[in-house]
C-alpha cells in the first residue's frame, strides 16, 4: 500500500464514469480502515458503513436519487451511516470526515469515487432506509460510488487567496 500524499489531495475528483473492472475485497477493507481512522468529536465514532455490491440494490438507490445515476455502473457503493447518541451534536461533521477519508484513500489506491449527498434530504434518507433496511437509530449519510474511473480529470487546487483572512476577517 503506498502512502497518501499531498498530490493525492489535488488528484481527488468526483468521477462519474467507470470501467467494468472490479474492486477487490482488500481494497474495500482499506477504504473502511481509512474511514474509521477519521477524527470524531470526543472520539465517539458515531458511524456504521454499509457496503453495497448487490446490483439490484445499487439500481434501486440510483432510482431514488436524481444525482446518483452512476451507482448501477460501479462495483461498490459504500453508505456511511450516522449512529448518533443522545447529545451527539457533531455526528454530521464526524461522518463528513469519514467520507472524505474514503475518497482520499480511493484516490491513493488508484480508484475513482464520488460523494452523493443523502442526509439532510429526508426523502433520500427514507428511500435509503427502505432499500437497505436501516433501523431508526441510524441515518444514511451519503452514497459513495467507487470503481475504476473512465474519465480523465485533472488534479487541481481551487486555492483562492481572496478567501483567506489573517488574524481577523
Ligand atoms: C455534500 C456533497 C454532496 C454531493 N452530492 C453529489 C451528488 O449527489 N451527485 C454527484 O454527482 N456529486 C455530488 N457531489 C460532488 C460535487 O458535485 C463535487 O465535489 C464538486 O462539483 C467539486 O468537484 P470535485 O469533487 O471533482 O472536486 C457532492 C459533494 C458533496 C460535498
């Protein structure tokens, strides 16, 4: 496994076209290890992850989401779910950190990926709950499509000095 590098941060792009090449179980495990290495408030780790390889389920997820039409074409979709406890006000930030770790790890593995937003769109949350049998205490956060990319995208930063303030706004 090669280390994650600063150039990987710039190479991570949303990929929406994929080849048929499979993703290995070892790669999926690496992506999940990366997810669970993310920081979380009070280290609560308020998350669970559904690995969706089933074709019919990926088709159903795509059906209910207007911007996730790539899902039937990828070998794997990971669905990070929030599992917040009583006063857990930071679970969305925690899930965002875990999601970004998956995207960056995919880039380092030479895989393409895209984050498709689910929460807080409650219609999409309800759809995902029904298709994946997610219980009330858990909240589907997003769909991450993962596969071998079939569209070239340039590395880039969107660095904009006008958005940077020093010491005060
Ligand atoms: C919260 C969130 C929700 C997103 N939802 C979708 C989506 O539903 N479908 C999609 O194709 N891309 C989605 N994206 C990807 C963005 O469109 C993409 O990150 C943005 O256009 C910048 O492009 P880049 O990822 O290549 O840098 C989402 C990104 C975020 C952070």
